[in-house]
C-alpha cells in the first residue's frame, strides 16, 4: 500500500461488522426476548451489555419455555457465541443456577459458547441481602420502596461507583488479595447494616469454586469485541435489558434500574465505539405496562386496564408481580427515540387489543393546559400531566393467525400506521402471539 501524501486523509477501512441493537422503548417487558430470539437465529455473536439477573426474558422454542436472566437469550442458538460484557454485573451462583435449570429443559452445551468479560463486576450474596435491607429501610423512612428485584444489582453498581467493587479479573488473579478486599467490603456493609449477617469464609470458599468453573469462559472483553468487529463478516447482536424509562439517567428516576439501558450503555458496556453501532431496534408493546410504583400517565385503573392485564398475562418474569396496564403512550416513544435514534420498531402483543371496540393512544402531554414537547424529568410534574388521546376504532377480530401484513384487518393496519407516522419510526415487525412464527415481518 502506498503511503498517503502529507495532508491527505488516510482511507478508512469501512468493512467492519456493525452491531445490531435491540432495546426496550418503554418500562420493560415489551417482548425483547422474542425479537432477540428471532434475530439470534442468524447471529454469530449475541451480547449483553448492562444490568444483571434483574432482567427476565422468556423465549419459547418448540413449545419449550426458557427463562433467561443473566444469560443472553441468544444462548439458545448453538451455533453462536454469547458474550456477557463489562457493563453487566454478574451474580455467579445465579448464573450457574440459571444455566443448569435451562439445561434440564434441553439447553445443551451453554458453558462452551459463553464468553465473559474480565472487566465485569461481581454481585456478591451480601449485595443481594443489602438490596432487601435497603428496600425495608426506604419503606420505613419514606413509606414507599423502589420495587427492586432484590437481586443485588443496585448495591453492586454502588460498589462499582464507589470503587470498592470487585471484578471477574480480580477473582481469577491472586485469590489472597481478592479475599482481603472481599472481607473489607463485607465489613463496610456490616457497619452500615448492623443486622446484616455474612459468612465470609463460606462465601469465599464458594467463590473459589466458581472461579475455576468460570475461568475457561473469561476473556479480555475489549479485545474480544474489537476482533469480532474487525474480523471476517459476522452478525453481532446486542440484547438490551430493562428499558428506556428504567435508565438510570433518562428513566423515571428514582423508580429506575441502576444502569444505562439506552444505546449509550451499549458502547460503555461492551467497549465499542459508537461508529460501530448499526441498526437500533426499539421494542414496543401495543399498549403500556409498568411494574412497581411511580408515575404512569396513560395507566387505566378500570376495566380496560384489567382486560389488558389478564389478556396479556402481565406478570413479571423475575418477580411474579402483576403489571400495571394502560394505553400506548407516544410521548414516551418519541422520548425514547430522541435518546436512542431507533432505526425501526418491533410492535409486540397487538393481538391483546383484538377484543376492544375502540383503542386510545396517548399523543401529547399537557401541563397547566399547555402542550409540552418533552418528557418531564421530575416525578411530581409527571404525576400532574394531562394526557391528550386520539381514539382509533378497534378491529374486533382475532389476529393471532396473521403471518403477513395483508392478513391483518384494515383497522389493525391503521393502528400500526398511526404509530409509525406519529413517532416517525418505521415498524419492522408486528407480534401477534407467543411463538417464533407469530412475528410478522414488514420489510
């Protein structure tokens, strides 16, 4: 290759593998697992970039239902590598328990196709205990808790931010040094929570065993991703956990998770530059649900809300809590789009609306009678907004057998087009049931 003359721009190598990203566009539970599962059949690498086993993704394959919390739900694809990035916090007992449980259902050889970043932080058992204690404390002090999954995610990210956390690379290095730091961290928590009991020696013994089981899977995550992006052609898929309105920066704070579940978390959670991000798919439920407390402008505390809850089987995968239900909120979708820059949407659970005479869609928020073009940051203000609705006619027919656009009733098509036009994002998939086959691909 000839050297470029002075002052000339060096040609950029454009042949890189771009990341396809799947993110939740509401409060979670939009059906990301299904969209990921659909794309994972083609993928070579499937990555998780943030969160921990507070996520719950259900995937149905050949009539078998798999529940994933820490493992990327693409682990079902035996031809692909699954990667847990540095932005994920890992509870090792949870990881192996989940793997073993799904293995009993027929998930074979998952350990051989899992790679874990050595920079990922570890969730310890005492982080989980502290998570529960903090919730009890919030309830006592403020009369309300956040509604965490008590999986130790918040405390683990707190340890990370206060630079007392420990990473997978520490566990696999000098165990004596690791033990000392572990004891110090345990002591710190015990001084903050006098009722906290920690059997330090028993936990360290377990951790030493996990270290050996996990060792073959661990790699330098930054180098792994760099090689994947710049190597031979590969399809790389990134599976977001949680969702836009649960993002620690952009969500309905403080009722949020403790990581960035918007597109920025992909770059920081995997160690990849933004230029390598390709398609960003937002997953949207055809209505809105929310778990736990906090403002929910389009919530329907009436027969409609109950109908959506029962028809949609709206119960949390991780917690078993009933989900609150309401109409689709386009203010939320526009806001999520501002942050994530979605290239397309997957609209799921359209069939749940099959029985309704009319369907409302929240199109704008008013504050003191004036429309506001943004999504309010402050929760007190969000509680006060008045939602402006558009009412669309229901299609009153079963859509579950639809497999292509033309199979959908005209009024259902109308609903889909309305959402596209209002938000300015094309809808690439429409979900009308649980199975892989019930995702209609539009383009």
